[in-house]
């Protein structure tokens, strides 16, 4: 009898419970395979797709970021180049404007100097004419007093004044040794000795 008891306690020998447990296990496995695994597989596949999409999106974002950084660096370089051009153009324009203003100022100074010289020459000519007129009148008065009679005709007065002025023009020329004007000296009238 002992042999039976030993055999009943041996778990390696199949009995009716093991078959029932095996059928239950297979039934649970079938239910799990039929109703639990497909949604889990679908959920896992969706999660893998989502992770894959996120990885692809991250790679795309990295490519876009790199492209944007390159465009930014190009734009920055272009902006610096453009700023340098604008700065150089502004300096050149400033230099050109300064040169133009300097030329305008020099032209204005030259114009004012020329106008001053013209006014000075005009005033000198006016003073010379005025002095000649006064000297002519004084010469006529002196000649009238010397000659003792008044010159009656205007032509005589004019010729006397011209002769006197010619003699006055010759005085500085005789002192320096060169004639001062292109006029021929008028012959002295056959005056008194």
C-alpha cells in the first residue's frame, strides 16, 4: 500500500485536475488572445507610431532649426554687409557734401573779393574823376588869375584842363622815368616866359 500513497503524492503523474487546469489555462489563453491582445497590440502600435512620429517631428524640427539658423546667419551677414555699405556711402556722401560746401565757400569768397575789387576800382575811378574835375576847376581859376582874363569859350577851358591833367600825369612818370599813360603830352601853350 505504500506504493499507492507514494504515487498519489507524486505531482508529476497526470490526474483529472491537471487536465481541467490545462483546459482552463487554454481557455484563458484563448480569451486573452482573442479579446485582450488585439486592443493591447493596437494600443502598443499606436504608441509606437506616436513615438516614431514624435521622433520624426523632432528630426524635422531640428532640420528646420538648422535651416533657420543658417538663414539667420546669412541674413545677419547680409545686414552687416549692407550696414557697412550704407556707412561707407554715408561717409562718401559726407565727404562729397563737405567738398561741395568748401568749393561753394571758396567760390563765394572769390565772388565777394572780386565784387570788393570792382567796388574799390569803381570808387577809385569816381574819386579820380571827382579830383580831376576839381583840379580842372582850380586849374582854370588859377589860369584865369595868371593870365588875367577869363576864358570865355568851353573848348578853350577843356583844352586847358586836358593839358593840365596831361602835365600832372607826366609828373610821376618823369620822376620814375616811365610814362604813366599812353597819352601824348599836350604842347605847352606859347605862354609867357
